[in-house]
C-alpha cells in the first residue's frame, strides 16, 4: 500500500510539474526536478501516456513530455452519442462506430484501413481535413461545421476532432460526426413559419396577440399598437389583463381558465377605454395552446374593435319599425317575383327534359354517330357507335379518325377541313375498323357542324350488310 501511495504521489507531482511548463520537459529534467530515478520517472510517464494525460514527442534526439488533454478511445466510443470514426497517427481508419456506418451508408470494409483523405466522401477529401486530423493526433482538437453530400443527401455536419489515446499508449484522432441536418431543417422551417405568422398578423386589420401562460405579451401586431397608442417595445413583456377595464378582467380570466385541449377556444365581448377617453367595445377570440399533459403553453388572441358595430346596433333598433313597414311593402313585389321565378324554373325543367330526351335519342339512334374535332380526335360518340366498334365510352375517346377509318390519310383530312361548310351533307361508302382490328364497310353520311364557336366533323355510319369483312 505505501508503494502504491508513493506511485500516486509521483504521478500527481509529474502532472503538476508539467502544468507549470506548458512547453514540455524531458524525462531527465522531470526526474531531476522531482528527485526521482530516471527509469521511475519514465515508468510513470508511460502510464500517464496510456491514460491520455501526457504526450511525448521527439524534438531532435530528445523526448519532450507535456500535459495533453486526450480521451481514451474506448471511453469515447462507449459514451459518445454521435457517430465516430477513429484514425491513428498515419491517418488510417482503425475504428468506426455502428452509428457512423449508418450515417455514411456503407459497410466497415469501405472505411477500415483506408487513409482518411482517400475515403469516398467529399467531407474527407477536403485538402485541409487531413491536416486537421494530423494536428488532432498531435493534441490540438478542432471544431468546425461543413455542408457536404453523403450518398446524394445534403447534410449539415458539425465535426469535432478529438485527440485520443489507444490502449497501447499511441496517439490518434477521433472524428465525431454530429449530424445537424434535421435540426437545421427544423430551425429553417420554424423561422419560415414565424415569418409567415408575423407577415399574416401584420396584414390582418384586427388585433393579433400571443401571450405566455401568465398572459405576458410576447407578440402584438401593428393594428393593436395603433389601437392602444403604444409601440411593440412598450407592449412586449406587459400583462394583457391590465389592458382591460376591471370589470371585464375577471370575465376574461374565467374564459381562459375554462379552456381545455378538448375545447381550446372561447369568445367574448368586453368594454374598453379608447385613446381619446371614450367608451368602446372589443370582441376577442381566445385560443389556448396546450402542450403535453394538457398544460397551457400560451394563448393566441384575435381581437376586433366593434365600437362602431355596437353603435350601428342601436341605430338598427331605431330603424326596426321602418324596416318592418318597408318589408311589408316589398312582400307583394317579392311574391310576384317568385311567381315569375317559378315559371322560369318550369321552362328550365322542360328544356332539361328535352335535353335528356335528345341525349337519349342520340345514344340509342340506330346508326353510329361520332363527332371529331379539328385534330381528328373523337369529341363524342353515341352508344351505338361504341357497340358497333367494340369500345366503351372512355376507350373510344382515345381513338382518332385515322385509327377508326384506315382509308383516311392526313392530307385527305386537311383537304376535307379546308372545304368544310357547316350543314353541307355528303353520303359515301367507306370503311371502319373495330377495336379487335376487323375492318368492315359502312355507308356514311358526313357533314360539318358548328357549336359554341367551334367546328366539328359529324359522321353518321351504318354497316353495309352482306359485304366481306377483312381482318387487319
């Protein structure tokens, strides 16, 4: 036990001596200063090096010892909450935490044994990165932030280069990768939301306030500042309730106490004393903002000066009798208008029935009826056409004149439109092609029609019976 106490005292004395000589001392100088045998001093220094408390560097032919702030690599890997890559004095990767493999999206074989500057990531190939790692191996820690790409993901990282010592006593550097991407994104989204909130609040003509749970004002918009005759700086940090008359403070406090996560809003009208000393009225909509456990984290208040509205209510009461007489006088006119409206509705119903009948007749005509637009696409086809050609209503709208009638070419189509005359009919014998490719002869009555300012080509076709049908 005494020997162990002596060893502890020697190591403490060595640390205190090196603390007074930050530029370092040789082993001989330490032994002479403390009255120790050189081998004893060297043994203590080796133990301190393994603990990461002392660094020994060669300066010329001599070894210089000085205090170092190194962390044992095993302790760092055990306690670190962030991904860690450890390199030795040659800048070669010797340890990688599982979280670092997850962040870098690669297996251990890609990293282990490689020079850090040769790793396939822009972060490590930066010219100054290797030098910073070498400085960290020598005992100089570094902390910096980078924005870099990891497997096509843009990441914001805070890099901490920590001088470490291995169990063998050799120096190394731990690269701690603190991923702040999610935090940066959330901070940016929060800032954007705050800007949107403030911009929206400034554009609203009413009052917008945000308070802490104790109703201390955190935010007021310009409209409320003008209403109270105070600046935002004067109102921020002020309590909201003292802004109300004494009689209405309790009503507002009771309304706030009644708010719950299930019923977070309340509305009430309160009196106010305006800046000119006159009595006014305000309407407030209060919303509680609740956190975990149902505790209020603050309140959002939207208010409006309704003084003029209250005055209008009084005037409306005075005009009520006149209005009743006016309404009675207008009733006769309204009844007459209602009769006219009923007649118009009856005519509308008749037109709708005729339209339904026309649509029914169009769909159930014995002949195929198809309307084409200028580009040759089918605008409308009746059910007879769909049944004859083997399409449903949705499919036939994707068919063009060239797919339906293989005998029509693009030049012919352009020529037909060039001499188009609405109402002029032409009857020809042509061919149509079904969905399954069957081509058959049809007798076609075709004409051009104009509707709603647009021209359409109308084809009314009937299959020619007894003709031979040819497969495509």
